[in-house]
């Protein structure tokens, strides 16, 4: 390709121009770039309109017919033929317009930190996701053999042009979500897999069915004796139950977990805003695990991606300490380093795991609703800043015995299990039967604990941070009731709890009365002024 080095703005302008011709779909834009690249490779400078069009037809005979005439393609050719090898990698991302996963350069730079003098071979999976930073990494390490895999045929052809002149690169069309995608093993593997989704793999004995979890198991088979798998995974692997928990157990039993790092939310914006983690796995057994908490140096926006990762916190946990975490919940480990959490832990106040001071259960899934019924269900929307809006509860008809295990009692503490924020409320006995929806966790305190006191603690800075450490959510908050029971809470004498509740209620009443009086006074001032305007 040309030695010209188009700027990001010129590439964006080129993409906009192609879209203006009616090729707005990412796949059609990649198709056009492929036709231009192959045409230019054959022409070698003979670029009159007829030669360009005829050559394009010859080199793309296996593709569907170009949907336009010679003049249209020639105009497109003049725009795209100036793009160099590195520009092709950038254009692939620009064409996707955030609809496909793309590795931010800052992450490729982080990957490069794991390359050392002992590294002789590197596998980069799903290489079509990477921009010019991968090209630079390969070019600056000529003694290392790089194997790149891609699953998309037309992108494979494009990338073969980009990396074709680099002698230390082998490009394979391979599916990392299937067994046998390679027979080789590597010193280092980099991977950012497909996030989420479900993929049923017939005839292949993977522990999980999700693409990202399939990939981690599959790639672990291909690291050398002292090799490392450096991989980005969604938050689910740190907390998921069922097959996800089985995969964690499999990895813990057969491989070494060297490092787990929290990555900034929004790192993959606009493709995804889910929480992600950077893992480093190796062969052997886990002796200790390095935990890191990364933040973006500057706020991440669609037009302002992360340029630098900053380590906000770092811990070293020995294997027994790591085993005490709930799953791979490293947020819990970091919360223990928090000053508020440390102050709480060192205070002389009696503390108990919530499972010893309360009963915790999850609400019931209710599908049928009616205008009338004998059972009211409390949904997340019914929990407000001032408590529970009992007047707007949905009703349904059911036998009391069928909902008996879910019937709420006076003083029960309701904590939302899902949603965009965590809401907490204390239930007050109602004339009708009330049950919580499936999106609500219920904490029923024993005699030693008042519900209102527990609510005050959970809404305090310490309680909020402790709940945040339990959040399994990626974009949507998800708190499992099985995690809540492990939460350690203070248990003051009942008299002290009652005194705090009374003090809070009196203060809240004074606050509300003051606000109401101020609002009434302000309305009076406004009315007085308005009456004098004319």
C-alpha cells in the first residue's frame, strides 16, 4: 500500500464519504476496502478509470457483483487507495462504528508489558479487533514469532495484505471457540473474546456454553509449560454460579492464577459498557495472586477513549486468602483496604455475619397480575426515597399457602437484587398479604437486630461500600441473596439500636418539616411578588 500516513480525521472523512455513496453497513464498507486493496495490489500504478474497474471485477470475481458502475468505484478507489497498512487496521474499526468489539490501543500497550526476553512465540486471537498498536508491537519484536487468528474470511484477506510483509507473522483463519483450532502451544497468548451471548457447542465437551468462557478454557490448553494467557473477560466469571463456578473450580485445580485486574468501566465504549477484568493465567498451582485496580487517567467518553491506565490500588493475596474471596470477587478484597471499612473492622462494636443475625431470602416471580386480588407484590418501582409506596402495589390472586414462604413481616428489610441502583426499605405490616418480587432480596432480622437499624447501616458509607463489593452486576446491578448472608454487620444492644432509630426519625421529621415550611414560605414570597407585578 501507499507510504502515506493518513490521519485519523482523514480516515473518518473517508468513511463518511463512503457512507454518503450508500454503503453505510460495516460489512459493505469492509467489502469495498478489500476490493480496493486487491485492485491496487495488481495495478501497481496503472489507475485510469477503466483499468481500475476491470481489475476490480477480476480480483473480486468470487464476491457478489459490485453494486455500481465504473465511475462510482473509481471515486471510491481514489478515496481508499491512499490508506496504508496501519490505516487499514484503523479503518476496520471506523467502519464498525462501535457495533463490533475493538481493542483499545491502551489495552494492547498493557498486553505488551507481558512480553519479556523469554518470549519466543505469541498467539493473538481475534486479531481483527486490534488497531495499529498491534502492528507496532509485532514490528518492534522481529525475533518473536506471532500467530494471528481471525474468523472472518474477508478480513483475513485484508489482514494478509497488512501483515504479509512482516516475516515474523503467521495469519490463520481459525475459530478459538472450537477444539482443534491449532495444534501449537505458545509462550504468550493475548485474547479479548466475544462478550456475553450464548453459543451451543454440539459435540464439544466445554464446561460452559458462553463464547468468552469457552475461549478461556480452550486457550489454556495452548500455553507452554511456563507460558501465560493474558485475557480480558466480563465480570460474570468472577461471580457466576452453575457452569461458571465449575469453570472457576477447574481453573483453580489445573492452572495458576497469577493476576486479576479490574479494568475501567467504559473501556470498550461504545461497543459495550459492561465491567471487565484482565486475567493472567499460567501452568502450575496458585501460590499468590496479584490484584490490581485500574482507572482511566481521564474520564472515558465515546469521543475520548482511554489513553492511559493508572493503578489505583494493588494487593498481593496468598492462596488461602484468595480462596476466602466469594468466587473471584476482588472488589471485596479492595473494599477491605478502604479506610471506612478498616475503621469499621477495628471498632469494638460487636459484629456478626448476617446469616447469624437474620434470615435472607429472595422474592417470588409473579407473572399474572389483575386489578384486584388477595396478594400484593412489591416491585423495585414501589421502593422510593421515603419508603414503600403501598398504594401503587400490583395485586394478583393466589392461595395463601402457595405464597406463605414469601409473606413479608413487619420490620423486614428489602434490598433490591437488580436494577441501576441499590434501593433499601423497611416493610411495615399492611392489612393485605404482601410479598416481594423476584428482583428483591429480603432480610428478616432475628430478635437481636432491628430492621430500621440495619437499614441505617446499609445506607451508611461503610454499608454502601460493603454492598458494592457484593454487586455482581456488569451494567445492571445484581446482588445475590447468597452473598448478602456473608455480610458482616454491627449488632449494638437493642436499647442502643432503638435510641439511634428514634434519633434518626426525629431528625428526619425535623428535616421534612423544615423543608415543607421553607417551601411554603417561598411560595408565599412568589405569590406576593406576582401580585405586585401589574
